C-alpha cells in the first residue's frame, strides 16, 4: 500500500484539458464525415440533358461529291534491317577526390616516421650486437692463441729442464763412476799392501801409512784458485778468509763453505766464486786429494 502511494506521489501530473480536447477531436471527425457524405450525394443527383440542332442555309448550295477512297499503294519490298546504333558509352562518373582529413594525415605521417625510427634503432642495435660478437670472437681467438703459445713455451721449458736434468744426472753418474773406480783402485792398493801397513790394530784408514798433505800442497791449491779470483775494489789492510773445501777422490770440488770471514763481503764472495770456477783441485805428491781441506786466502799475498 505504501509502495503504491509512493509511486503515485512521484508520478508526473496529469495533462490539463484532456477531456475537452478529446470532445473537440470527436466533433471535428463527425463534421468531416458528414461533409464527405453530402458531397458524394450531390454528384449523384446531376442529370445529363441531350439536344439536337439542324442548320439551314439561305442560298441553295450543291453538295460536293462523296469522298472516294484511293487505291491501296503497292507494298514496298522489305528493307534490310538497319544496324542497331551502338549504344553511347555511359558517362563516367566523376570521382571527386576524397577529402583528406589533415589531422588523420598528420597522424599517419607521425606513425610512419615513428616506425622508421624504431626500424633504425633495431638496425643500430643489431649492428652493435654484431660488433660485440665480433669482439668476443676476436678475444676468444687471441686467448686460444696465447694458450697455445703458453703450452708450447711450457713444453719447451719442460724439455729443456728434462735435458738439463739428464745432463746433471749424467754428470753425477760419471762422477760417481769415477769415485767408485778410484775407490776400487784404493781398495786394490790397500789389499795389496796390507802386509806392509804401519797403522795400529784399531786403525781404519785405507792408506798403508798415516800421512797428511805435503807442505807445498796448500800453496799449489792457492796457486790453482787465485788466478780465478776477480777483485777490483780498493781494500784496506790485508783481510783473510778461511774456506772449507770438500772434494771427491779425483779432486772434483763437491762443496765449499766460508768458515771464517775476512770482514769484507766483496772479498769473501770473490774467493767463493773463484773456488766454484776452479771445479777440480790438483793431486798431492802421493797422487791423492784430501777429502776435506781448510784453505786461507789473503787479499795481498
């Protein structure tokens, strides 16, 4: 109930004079129908009246002869059909040029220009990518080349080291062979002269008699080593350096050690280098070389 009341409340107001307008419309229609009916009835009541008239002439006039029909003309032969005229070409419709929308044309140009710019950017990007790929390829080739060169250098270095080691091993084997040969000869000499040995019951030496180096042996050794000393510095006083030298039985120097410094490092180094350069010491008068020697070197001797 409330909903219906609300709808009626918000409904549009009625049209004023609606009934009066309907009555006037009905009256006009009735008058129109009556007028049409009266008009149709008036047309039906009109009568048609016919009349006859005769004409009389004041002067007698003779009538003209009756009109005779002419004979029929001969039928002409049929004419050849005339060719039909060619139809005129239809007029071509005049096509008016389309009206170009300036804004649309500008937008199309802008889109076309943007596409062209995008295409140029893509081409530039592809070019840079190809350059980077070429650069990486070149770097890879250079790295492989350096790797191969390094492998070759390492191989040559290893071969050189192997050859050097083989030479050192060969030299060491030869020295050991010489030492063994000398030891064998000494053993033969010792075995041959055991009857004439003068050592005590506890002696363990291989010689027939105990004996040290001769008095002149130290001078001979210094005379052998001193020409190899290269020393050009000015020196104060007469410094003395004591060196311990170890040799093989054939006189080959196998080790040297500074046991007393002269106080001048340059002189000590010069003496040690000279010993290394000498390599082999001379034999003593008895044909032997002491295994251990202590040699004194003075700068101004």
